[in-house]
């Protein structure tokens, strides 16, 4: 019975670690996505400013 409990707790810990790593990974992906959006927006603005200036 005790062995089963220890295995069960180990499994729970394993899944919690897996979930937290997935969560952190997802958070980093979101941050990167936000950065890429800002970057592409900035490039878009620069392109339009350049086009406007050289027109």
C-alpha cells in the first residue's frame, strides 16, 4: 500500500513538472510572438515612412 502511494505521488509530481514546463514553454512562446508582432509592426511602419518620404 505504501509503495503504491509513493508511486502515485511520484506520478503526480512528474505530471505537475510536465505541466509547469509546458506552461513556461507556452509563456515564452507568447512572449516571442508578442515581440515578433511588435517587430513586424515596426518594420511595417518604417517601410511606410520610407515610402512616404521618398514619394
